[in-house]
C-alpha cells in the first residue's frame, strides 16, 4: 500500500468520524437545503480537478487516461452542484431530482478517477496536486455518502418547498 492510499483511507475515516459526531444526530430534523447546500458548495469547488491537466500542478508524465476523465468529470460534478444549489435555494420542485443526478454522477466520477489513477499509475505524477486525493477526495466521498443517506432516509415529501424560509441572504 502506498502513502497516497494510506492518506486517502485515513482522511476518509477522519471525515466520516467528524460527520457521525457532528452532523448525523441532526439529520432527521434538518430541511434539505440546510443539509445539502453546504455539501453542494463544497462540491462546487470540484473545478479544481482541472489541476490534473496543468503541468505546474502535476509532474510531467501524468497519464492522460486518468487526467482528462478526472478533470472533466469533476468539472461536470461542479456544474451539477451549482445547478442543485440554485434549485434548492429557490425551493424548486426539481431540486430532489437534480441532487440525485449530481450525487450519482459525482460518486461514480470519484470511483472512476480512483480506478483510472491506480490502473494508469497516476499517483506517481500527482506532484502538488497530491492534496486532491489525499484530502479533498475523502471529504467528497463522505459528503456523497451523507447525501445518499439524506436522500434515502430523511428527505420525505416536499412540504419544505412551500416554506417561506430562505437559504440566501
């Protein structure tokens, strides 16, 4: 097992423990926008995956079989996160469907990127972009998991759509 794998696994565990302590107990009482908008804001930064295409952020020789799908898959996830934020903050009826699309795409994109990196030896070329799989990906994985749990267990009905409470200032 290489150091990057240890960092990815350990960081994922730490983010999971933090979520179980601080967020999990509150999930049943929180509205969709209250839980999901902060998560989606985090994922809106996935445009940073484009760093895998930047020679200054990675070492020469970064396998394009990993870099291009990871970079553009993250960009699509960021755009889906932004669309989901817009829908949630406007309490649009399409909110739940957009969050589902975002969460499925984003999760599959992360698993695909991890598999492509391993299969094509991408970890050896991470360079300064090392922090993405060592720190950022674990946070993204845990928040995708929280989103699945919330969608399946706690987002019941759409009464919150009619509420006058705003998520914006």
